C-alpha cells in the first residue's frame, strides 16, 4: 500500500473530527469558488465542481456556505481572485512532496511554504522536480463494513476502476480521472455507501520511514497542511501505523 493512500486515509479521518472546522470550511470554499469560476456553477456540466461539492458535503459543510462559494466563482457575488499554484520539494530522507495552494498573494504564500520546508528539514525544488513521481487519479474510499470485497471489486472494475486495495478498515479504489464519477455513480446505484471520492495524486514509488524520520516527515506534511492557503499535500512516504496513531 502506497504511503499516499495511507496518508489519504488519515486525512479523511482528521477531516471528519477536526476541531479546526472553520479552517477546513474556508479551504473548501476556495476550492468551490475556483472550480465554479473555471467550469461554471452547474455541477452536472462541471466534474471538478461536483467533486468539490461532494467533498464539502462529506464533512457536513452547510448548504448555504456551498452555494455562496459557488456564486462567488460565477460572479453572482463579489469574491477574491485566487491563483492555483503547485510547489514541489523534498522532505527529510528525500521524500518527494507536492503542495497545491489557492492564494490571493503568491509572494506571501511562496515564502511561507519555503519557510515551512526549511523549518522541518526539507527544501523547495523547481517545477518538475518531483511531479513525475505522481499521477493524478480518482480515489474512492469505502468502509469494509459497507460492502463485500468481491462484489465491490466487480462493480468498481466494470465501471472503469483501475485497482482496489484494503488499508486498515477501508477499501481504496483508484480510477482514471475521467472515470471517477462513473465509478462513484455505479457504487451508489448498488447502494454502497461511500466515505469519500476525490481527485488525488498517487506516487509510483514510496520511501519507507521509521522512528524519528517518520515523525519528522509527518510533522512537515501536517505543518504544510495547516497553512490557510494549502489545499492538498501529496508525499511518497510509507510509515508505521503507530506513528499515524500517535
């Protein structure tokens, strides 16, 4: 199991119980606004917006907040213009990291991201330095209690999924970008409850870490995610479960 998928699982658990819910809603609002601006406010014709809405609903973001964020993107309400930027870098032990941000001040955000890397034993790198390690994919999580493994795999693969694995108590389904919604709809049609469905970056290889190295890399990723402008952090590490639980 790749380190990213393990990190995706822990992020989902954190999102469901995170005490900093206001910060989480703020990040989701930015994503909704940018998605609506890029592809329009109708989710039926804007796959990116559909994914953002589903993500917002999965953490119980109020419908009024979702609607307001979308209207800011379509211009029906005044809003801030955000720029999408992906920063690349390395953490301790050569772990590859991609940081996706939505910012209204790229100079401020760039300086903050660089400082975070430096503070935690990593370093920023130029565009293209590490993104070749990752591939953008659809990623769906289903609790093992919610579906039979063979039945779930059959439905998912028939709908276009590439792979399915088990991580702890979760089935993790990987799909091509274009097939994420089709696989999700097939599972919903079969009355299979989905924990999350989103676009993500899957690494082609991972670096196994233990002890202080694992804690240092995890600390870097968590500090990056704590930045208000950061939407997603992807890293190719694999660490013991007790580090995640600690």
